[in-house]
C-alpha cells in the first residue's frame, strides 16, 4: 500500500493532463470534420 501512493501521485498528473488535452482536442476535431464535409460538398457542387 505504501508503494501505491507515490505511484498514483506520479501518474495522476500526467493522466489528468492527458484527459484535459483529449477533451480540448475533441471539440477541435469535430469542427475540422464539419469543415471537411462542407468542403467536400462545395467541391461536389462545382462539378
């Protein structure tokens, strides 16, 4: 049990940062997906 506490302390911060970044990137990826769909539609209308 004594070995578990430092392990969680050392790993907790990187895990929290990773989750934070994943949540932030998710929204940007959604916007990028929408933009790609709109671009595909615009190109499709040109031809």
